C-alpha cells in the first residue's frame, strides 16, 4: 500500500544505533533518552553481535525494538556483509565464516527485518548483492559512513538492484557510535495505525515509510499515468526509474520548489522519488513497481 494513502500516523525512527554494549559511547539508557529528546518515536539499538532489548522501557509515546548488527562471509575485496536484524530477541551464534545467504536464511527465522548495511562503505557491488534473498532492503544513506569518509549515499547501488528486478526498500540510518557528529543525521518515517512493535515492523517490512536526512515528504503517488510528489522546500525533485527513464524538476537559481509531476512514458519499470534541499540534505520515497 502507498503509505501516503494509508490510514495512520507518521512515526520517526532510528534503525541502526550502537551503544556501550558494543562500540558506542552512549549507554543504552542514554541513547534512548537522547533519541526521545530529539523527536524520535521509535528506536532499534543494533549493537554488534549483542541484542540490546529495551522493550520493557517502551511507553505509549516511545517504542524500543530490539535489534542487532551481524557480519559474515567476505566480498571480493575482503569486507564482511553487515546486516542489521530488526525485531529479534533470539541470538544465533553463527561463525563469522558462515556463507551470507545461509546466515540470512537463519536470521529470517527469528527477525522481522534484515537490512544490508552501508554497501558503499563495504565496497559491495551489484553481482555480490543481486543473488541475496531474505533481505528487506539496504541503507540508502548512512550518516556514520559519511562522517567517517564521505561514503554515505548508496542510491546508485539501490538503483542497480531495482533495475535488475530486486524489490528492496531504502532505509536511512545514522549507524551512530556517538563520535564524529554521527548522531541524528538520518531516519525513517513509518506510517502505522499505532506505535507498537507489530505495527511499526509491518510498515517497515511493507515499504510503508520514507527515508530522510532532512527534508519532509508530504505526498507521493502515481495516478492516471502521472507521478506526483510534494515535499518541504527543496532545490530539486528527482523522479527516478529504469535507466534513463525519469525526470528532474529543479527550482530557479536561488529558489525552491515544493512539488513536481511527471507523465509516465511506459518505460519506467519502477519509479521512486527523492528531493534535495538547499543544504544538500535528501529524502527518498520507496519505489512504486510499475511492471
């Protein structure tokens, strides 16, 4: 379902966060308090190889979803496949050498979401990602990978997969460790009937969310062969489909725009929208699959 048509409320969430339970600088309690103070509605702490479960501290206005970051196997340049498993309370003690698909299959039995973390930072290429199953999506933006070395954005990786038939969602995260100004830089807005674990995980699994490092998206839809997007003031809006099929709408020099539309040609295959504000921050819808 298109989340902009769906009944419910938008909830802001952080899906990749480290604490002192692994290599972060904030304690789990401090991380929860800081996210709540910064306007988040839900949080999944994903410490390395450790499930941090704060769900007993959830309230009617703030939800904690247990999670973990795991890594297995090696790609062609020697880097592990990192995966954030969201919505699990069960630890699987698998060897680091476990083939990545075998690990994904096992984690699919105990976790709601499996998000491929920082593919640009990890040197992942399409032939390594394309065969993967049991993956919910990838991190289209990772704040820590940006503040580390400028490798935040994985939209090219995402489109390489989408154009080849993968139906993966795009998540924006911080991967915060509490260093290098890597907190509160990217998030998701999930549309759900209520703020509970079942409803939020269902929305994140179904693509009923958008991702952002700043701008807000108010509407995105395709009706009568026309794609339409409305957002907070931005310098450009990109409607992105199969290879060359799509369109950019940009503001006059020094100005901003808040909406754009694009008449489909029939060649798009899929179409996702993103907007870029005057400071370079972005927001991304999930793709609508047209064929």
